[in-house]
């Protein structure tokens, strides 16, 4: 009989009912060729957890797409890590999640955790760092030589926090304008925004504020919200010809044909693309998380922790899901496996 470990899973109690979180026992993961078996010390909750939970229709599914922990076992082909290494990573949506005592993950999407951070702080970073990095540098192809204005929509969420900080640290020629409420504008500026516009002001019409904050127009948009009446039209209006948009949300339908007259490019960013592809195509995530860890330890990027909870069980994760579902969290909600996150 397989050894069992503690985990938290989305469980459908009866056909047609919504999934609830429950403390369960699952089989101890077996490390594959390139896998690490990680003792999970902390996780964080992201909107993807809520989406997967809402779409779950039968059986049990362990959620969680961020973790920090200690390597306790390695697969036979592992070369990057050894037992005892302290790591952080976001995992794969195609495999069981991190909300468990032990978690198996491909070494090629893992990096050593920043030495200056607690477990909980480290767990706040991987998914949002990968999303921000791939959007800025793989999709928009921004470099230290880039010059222009970047509009960050949803700037005080987890991804926005890393977009602002990475741009501030690595893109000296890019001027960043962030959307943020009046209450959160100071935090957006602390993370690196040079100007803010308030999506609650002027009846939600950002165009007059953007005309003042970016009088020469916008060259790039990084957005957590492309869905919604008039949202994409706003980006088309404020973008300069040959501008670019990178989006991370999940609209059911999206018409981008009207972007053609200004030759605006549209990009999707999903940080699970490389893990789903598998193989050595995943290695860029190892390298970029290693770069992020160095930026953290150099004091150029901070962990965007908004709320820290414990322990790692169904009741605590339910509270964390509710906080994220409320949409008012500035940064990330993290859950430590024990009573403290250190």
C-alpha cells in the first residue's frame, strides 16, 4: 500500500455542486527522472487557484501553483539540485498542486530561494515573477536600451507588483504609468511607477488622466484586464502606432481586428506554457527565477506579501481564497505550513 501524505484538495461533494476545500490524504509523490521531491514550507494563492477550483467537476484535485520548501529527494537525471537545497517555484497546472506536505516538480522550473526571504515571502514570488518576466522580456522584448512609456493595468495585484519592480530594476529608459486607486497609488509608486491613474475617477474613464500622465502616448500595455466593455478600445486609443499589448486574463471571446489600422501587436502570456511543453523548453523558468532571486537579495525587488496566514490546511486556504476572490488584496496572500513562516 502506498504511503499517504497530508494535502488540501478541491473536492466535489455531490454531482453538480461546487468544489469545496478539504483536508485529504493522498499518495506520496514519486520523483520522476528530472523531478525534485520538495517538503513544502509555504505556498501562495493566485487567481488561477480559484479558476481551477471553479472548473473542477469530480473527484479530488490538489491545487496550489506557488511553493517554497526543502528538497528531500531527487530523480535519477537531476543535475541542478541536491537534497537539502532550499527552493522556490510555481509548478505546473498539468500536475498535482503544491498545497501538500510533499510535492514533486521538474527541476527545470525551480530555483534556489532568495536567501534574504522567509519561506512565506519566497512563496509569494514565483508565479507572478514568471508572468511578469515573460510578458516584459519574452513578449514585449523590452531591454535596457528600450525607450518609451509602459502602461501597467492592475498594477497593485501580484503580477503588477512584479511588473513595476522588474521595470524599475532593469528598464531604465522605460517610463511606467500604473493604474491604481487613490488608496493604492503610493504603493504603486513605491514599486516603481512614475505616475498613476485612478480607475475609480472620472467615471472609470482613464483616457483624460492618461492624456496628462502620458502626453506622448503609450508604447506598451501590460494588462491583467483585457475583458470588459471598452477596455481594449481604451488601449487602442492611447497606444501609439506599432504599440504592443500583453494580456494575462481569460476572456471567452475577444475581437482584436480593430487594432490593425495602428499595427498594434497583441500577445497572450501564460506562465504555464513552458511546463506544459515539458523537456528542456522549461529551463528558461529556472534561469529567470534565479535572476529574480539575485535581484531580491540585492534589494532591488521585494516580496509583495499582503497577508500571511498559517497553517497549511483547508480552513486556512479557504480564508486565503476568500481574500483573493474579494479582489482588493494589494500584493499576495501566502500560507505557511507551520505557525511561523521563518
